[in-house]
């Protein structure tokens, strides 16, 4: 039976202030309620993850990058953002916070790369980033930031706006889009003002590490947040 996250008030507050925090504390496991019956898929247990797959119990469908372009930064080569055909079966516009049909693992995000829960990232990592690509680790994001002239640590100040624009938002350097993120119900937030990317590195039973940067000067390669939220994936090799 499909299970949905009910987001408590304190978590909603944490998400709306996501870009104002230097390090987001781990979030406690949310309560869950029964939803519709879907086809059951046997899944290796991952702490904090359900057994759902994207698109109502199906697989990812055809997986590709947003474009074929790559970016070389130091010793790393980065892909564009990942998209999956079956993510298009669920759209934000037709959902609300009470919709029981929304699948919490995969969200269509046209033009920016689709949103995936961390649980979907680790379950489908070989499909999202087929060899020689791989889902980046926490250390990959730290190394990326250092290679671009940063210090590899979380920081937030108007003085970093130019650094972000010259590097992360620069199509010639790293070429990210301001795709924002989505909460477990699929609501898109901060579209146009920031980018968030999952790593494959777990923080604890309910949270994992991700990299974020915003138009107001926040650079955070060491952030962690709840695994149910939807962030973009870019591959590295």
C-alpha cells in the first residue's frame, strides 16, 4: 500500500527557511498515512525510504540528461541534469497537498532536470548515472567547490553572489539552472532563485547530504535534509 508523508508544521517552517540556514539539522521521521494500492515491488531496505518506485510502482522509464553537454572542472567531468520519462506521469499543477495519487519519489521539472527523492536516487543510481558516470558523493561536491575557488564549506553572504554567478550559474563553467526543489507532496519551491542537488552520501536514517546555492549568495556543499524531498541529480565521472 502506498504511503504518503504528512508534513508537520515545524518541517514546513524548516523548508521555507531552507535558503536562510547555514546547515539544516536532520529532520525527524514524519508520520505516514495509507494511500492507494499500487503494484508491489521488492526493494532492498534503505533507512528512511519507502518501497515505492517512481510513477506509481513502475520503473524510471527512459533516462537521459537534459542536454548532451558536459563540464570539466578540475579533475571532474559533470553531466547535465537527469530526466526520466516516467516522472512526467505526475505533474505539480494537478496535485494538492491532500492528493493521494502523487508518488513521492519522482517529480517532473521541465527545463531544469527532474526532482528525485534521495531514496529514488540510491535505488536507481545505476540508471540515473550509468557507468562511467556516478551519482556524486559529498566529497565530490566539496571538491567541485574548491576547484572553482571556494573553500568547500557552507557559507552565505551577499559577497558570494558574484562567485555563484561566475561559476555555478555560468553556462560555460557549471551551467546549472535555477530549478529550486520540491517538497514530498510535489510542490515546487524557490524556482528561479536556487538549485539543489542530491549526493549519494547518507547523513543519518532520515537525512542525506546535498549541495545548494542561491541567487542571494548562499553556497552550501555540506547541507543535509530529509530524504523525501525532491532535488535534481547531476552525474560526475
